[in-house]
């Protein structure tokens, strides 16, 4: 999806000591299109959708691998932070955020399944 990975840690103890991870294991990525759009003050829906899918991909991968996802709270919080920051939260109420998260998780799950050999 065009978002270069900067770091990946699966060990929660190591993640707790690395400031890039805010105490939770996972992946740090950089979306140059989103960064540019945020600097310009106008984030297109395509950037919001791409970010949403990438953020929810960890949850989707865990569910695909284990049949359920137990983690992901930090991912969900990152998505909520982004969406509510876009225009002070005026456009993103609870129902819209929930729908965006569901859509993104479903899209991520389809991508994980479609590219399962790369995931394994």
C-alpha cells in the first residue's frame, strides 16, 4: 500500500523500552502521502482509507493466524486519534469511526488472505 516499514517488534518487553512503540509491540510505518497531506492541511479520503487498512492489518493478521484477535487496542486508538484530529472531530463521530474501523479490518483481512504466502 506504499507505506514503508520503519521498525517491527513482536516482543512486548522490548517494545516497552522503545519510544517508537508507545509500550505496545507492533509495527512502525511511515505514510509519505498522509504526512504531506497533513502538512498541507487537506487529507484526501484515499489517504485516510490507506492508513486505516495498514493500522488494522495487525488485528486482521492475528485473527487470520489464530482465529481471533486479542490485541489491537493501540492500533484502534491510533486510528481514532487520526480520524478525530482531521477536523477537530467534527466529521468523525463514534458511528463513522466504528464503520471505518470495520471496513479497514475487513479490507486488511482480504489482503492478508490474498497474500497469505507473503504473510507466512
